[in-house]
């Protein structure tokens, strides 16, 4: 491999000749051989750095045109666009397990953008610290990148995935408005419910989750950029914080604003915890829905079997013909991962010391993994399972009329205690509720038929 010599304040460093990164990135690359190639800093963060560095260059050009010249701005913007599109991803090798402030990832962005901008300009025009990092610090850029990436992950990926599943459930409701089945509480038989009503519970849970996500993402739109090292805004021109937030908003099409208190923005990560809590709530509801679906589809002959779901792949290497609810299983595993990630995000947020939180990379990694996994999980579940759910109406009918809890309909006519006796008699003698009720002398057969209408109980 060919190398070139780069230098920083600590001296010279050999850097691969074909890479745009510089000395500080290389030091981090060598000093943190932890999860290399597996737990690389999320590309959502890399993209967010491209956005914020472009916005910062634009703001500096307006506020400090003598230093951020037209020529520099043009080269920097083109380089940032390449970072944003992912063209330069190979030049961002750093792992999550680095300094807790994300300093090396900030410098990785500075070095890559500077070297690429210089290549575009055809001369050594830009310096990583003096130009790309102008009016900034790692301490305000990394939390800004976290917020930008988090907002985009939730609004552009996770919420659309949830809305897609909501639409599928709404369609299933319409298709199953007349399907009546036994309800279940405590995993035991309960009174009747329409299948559409059961589905409406799933749909409304997701609608509530979407509303919570939409609400929780708003605080993340306040950006730390402009606070520089400790929140005072040292070395940033007056008005930079407001202007750069406006530039980020324009580049993303989202209503980002500057944080009203930069000391809070640098050291507290409560907004991220709050939003991840909404993601966890969605994961909890997806766990419940997936479990409901796989229980209702259990069988095909020895389970509940009240619905069928698509057969996507063989389910066993030894049992021919076996098909498993694999989409439900991937949802439940992703939900468990999200719940585990919530602990990491919460613990990381609790570790802000004085003017800075130094657990930011691990928080960003877990938050973005949760949003990405859940979005992809929900989309796969929607397309490969939910869209193909079919009601087994005969099984629903058979289970319904075999349920002892239909005796609840008799309460107004024979009283709770006599209804309980009827249910126990029917169970112990393996007979129908009608036969039990008539045998015990509580109602005549004709009167039983008049008052016993399961379809009207829901």
C-alpha cells in the first residue's frame, strides 16, 4: 500500500495515499481497533456531518466572507454534497468506540471535506480546522449531527413504515367487519368480538405511536451548533447559531432551529432519550401485535388457527411441510433489541459531566439502530405478513360457539351464579351451554334460543 505523510499538532502520520482522511482520523483508526468494519460510525451520522458542514460554510460565507471566500465555499459545498450522497463513505472508517465527544469523527469529516475540496479546487485551498471547522467545535457539531440524523431517521424512515402498516390494517378492518370470533383475556376464552374490532386495536396502537413519535421528534430539531466548546459560542461570529440552523433547515426541508440554551444542548441528551422512549413504545406495540398474529395463526390443526398468514419459506430442516410465523419472529427480536438499546441510550444520557456529555457516539449508534431496524422490520412485516392475513371464518365460528364464556349473555336472564353453574356443568359434562342450561332448569330450549345470540354480543 502506498502512503502519504500528513501532520497534526502531535507530529507526522502515514496515511493511505488513496484516502481523503488525514492525521487525526488515522490516529483514531490505529488507536481504536474495536469493532472495525462492523460497528463503524453510522452512515446517518456521516451524512449529517455533510449537511452541517455545508450549512456552516454557507453561514460563514455570509458572516465572514473574507475568510470563507466564494472559491472556498464552492469547493467545500461540492465536497459536502459528495459526503451527503454517500460517494465518499469509504473515507469514513472510524468506529463508534472512540472518544465520547465524537471529536475524531468531526475531524474525519473536516479532513475528508478539506482534502476533497482542495482536489476540486486544484490547489491547497482549505484547512480542516481553519476552514471546514470554522466557527465550530466537535462539542457542538457531534450533538448537532446526532439530532439531524435522528430527525431524518424518524421522519423519513420510521414514520412512513408505521403509516404503511396502519393502511394495511385499515383495509383488513373493512374486509372483516362481519367476522365474529371469540375474544381472549388472560389467554383464556372471553366474550365475542368482531375481528375488525380486534384489528382496530392494532391500528389505533400504531396511530398513537405515530403521534407520540411526531411529538417526541420536535425537541430534537433544536441544534447545538454555535455553542462551540462549552456553550459560550467562543470563536463563532454573532448570529452564526441562528443562521446556520436556518441553513440546515433549508438543506433538509425540516424546521430545525438553534437551541435556546447551548449549555444544555452540549451536556444534556434528554431530547434523545425522550424520542427513543417513543420508539420503544412502538417496539412494545409491535411485539404485542406480532404475538397476537402468530398466536391467532398457530396450528395449522392443533392451534387457534383463526387466521392464516403467508407461507414465506420452509420452517424446518427435519419436519416436511412445516411453515413458521417468521415475520412475527423477526419483529419480536427487533423489539427486544430496541428495548435493550433504550437502556444504553438512557444510561449514556445520564453521564453528562459539567459542560459536556461524552457518551454521544454510543447513544447515536443505538438510537439510529433502533430507528433503522424498526423501520425495516415493520416494512418487511407489512409486505410479507400483514398484507396477506386472511380470516378463517369457519374456525372463528366453531371456536366462538364452543366458548363457555358465551354464557355471559345469560346473566340478565338467569343471574351470574346460575350462569356460572351452567358454564361449569357444560365444561364438566362436555356438553353445550344450551343443554346445560336446559338440564339445570334455568331456561327452556325455546327461551334459550331467543336470548342467546353471540353475534349480537359485540
